[in-house]
């Protein structure tokens, strides 16, 4: 399914921008006023939306809304954990594994009937 692969790629790239927009200012702009961080984050978020919106439109042609959302959550965790560990220098915790297992359960339940296109 070309659409699902393209959706995953665009959502992943968009998520990288989203993660930096939401959290990088905590490390890089901690001494600046909050509105400077907000303006910079909005600028980064523009690129997130330029990827997320087409990703969701493409994905919605073959996935249900719920499947699209759970896919996004899987990608969010897959992007966030390396960001937290390698960029923010946070310790790797077992809690990330437990969260991942919970999301795997969500993936099972939302995809157990197949994709929207297969239904």
C-alpha cells in the first residue's frame, strides 16, 4: 500500500518538526522570554503542518480516522524517545517500554479488522 507508506513517511517527518517545536526550546531557549520560544516554535510548527496535513489526507483514503490517530501516536512515541534520550539527554526509562506496549495494544484493537480500505 503506497498510501500507507507515504502517510507514515510524512507523519514521521512532521513529527520530527513537531517534537522540536514543542520541546527543543526547553533546552535551547530557557533563558529567553516565553514569547520568543512561542514564536520560534510556531515557525517550526509551520513545517510540521505542511507535512501533517497532506499525510492525513493521503492516509484517510485508506485508513479510518481512528487508525490514523493511533498510527500518529505510535510515530510520536517512536520519534519522542530518541529525541528525549539523544537530544535532551534524558535517561532512557523502562516507562517508555511500558508506554510502547500500551500503544501496541491500541494498535491491535484499532487495526484488528484490517484497514479501512480493506473493509
